C-alpha cells in the first residue's frame, strides 16, 4: 500500500477513506433527467455507506441529508488511516512521504504537539519529513504544513517566523511554489503579494456555482476573479475590490455566452460577496435564493 500511494502521499488516501467531515461524495442520476447528487459518509452498522441526496440539500446541510453517524464514520476511518501511517513510518523510517502522511493523520486527530503516543506528534513527524527530503518543492510543501501546525497549536511567533522565511527564500516562485506560498502571504498580512500569488498559482482554476456545477472561464476573466477572491479575504483595499469586481462584470459579456452568464456571475462573484461582506455590505450577488448558501441570502 505504501508503494502504491507513495507519489501522492496523503492526498489520495483521505479521499478514499473519507477522513474529513466536509468531504462529499458526488454522483449523478441520469434518468429520467440528469440530477446532481451528493452524500456524506455514514456508518449505521459496521459498513461505510453513502446515501445520495440532491446536491443542493447536501450543500445546505438539510437535516435529512446529514447522517447521524457521520462523525462515527469519519473517526473510524481516521483510526484506520493512523494505523496505516504508523506502519509506514516503522517500515520506511527514511521516507519523507511516510512521515508526512502520519503527520497529517495526527492533525485530524488533534495530536499536534502531543498525543496518545510520546513517540509521535504531528509537529515532530512533519519535521522528520522535512529532514528526510532534499527536493526543494517537497521541502517547501512540508514547511508550509509545519506553519499550519504551529498556527493551530498556538505558536504564533514561530508560525510567522517560518512563513516570513519561506516568503523571503522564494522571491520568484513558479506556479507550484506559488500554490504553497499564497496562504503564507495571507497569513502574514501581505495583501498585494497574496493576490499576485493567487493569480500565479491558479491560471486553470475551476470555479463552482452554488450547486457545484463547474465553470471554466478564459484566462483574463480568471485572473480578475482570482485577484478579487484574494482581496475579498482581507476586505481591503476598497479601491482594488471595486475595480476588480467591475472588471469581472465587464468581462463576462465579452467572454461568456448569454445563456451561461448568470451561472458564471454566481461562480465568480458569490464567494467575494461573502468574504467582503463585513467591509462592503450587501452586494448585487446577495439574493433571496442562493442555492443553500445562507451567507448570501438577503430578503
């Protein structure tokens, strides 16, 4: 199993085992009409089950779509993944991906600096992973994870120091490195750098409508929307927010056919409207019906 998953590390196994409560399994009903479906994991007995509901009901967390045993299913899968990861570390003590996997499992279990075993904690394992690799891209990803662990464990000064050092060490990142650095820039309050890295990191970004329909748009529109996403997370600067929102609105008719414009506007402007609401107030995207996204509902 370790050899089968070694290249992807932790990213594939949690999705196979469903170790997070916000993972949704998606699907379709093809007849008589195509209907998008979703399901959270459940475990009413000793078997992992997925009971499909219309995706809007799942995203809105309607009671019938939220299984009572969701937490039980996720906890069981986390323990299973912990056993797998511990066996990897013992079998391959010099493999960075083995230590990374265990570190991320321990994070889901809340064992950041200490846990049931004195031998393992999320922080100690991610540091062992960093010591076990000489690949710059891997090292950056692992350091990014360590920053998150420091932040979640309340070690704010250490988290900021590590984030700042990584940003200084990577002044001209490529696309993959930008994906690791954008969160660090946001964490340390570098607003304009965050927007720059967000644009560089995701030129092929796939936007989602309120019911999770994928929307792909041309690069000029993607660039403006990603910049708006980044600035909206900070709620500032106001002139950049206004300019980018206007640019998105202006570009949509130029790049999107009329039948798709409403869905595209929702995919590109809903999230910024939610993020910047405390500073900007009600925006055109706030509405009475928002596909289950209560944060957009305004009567």
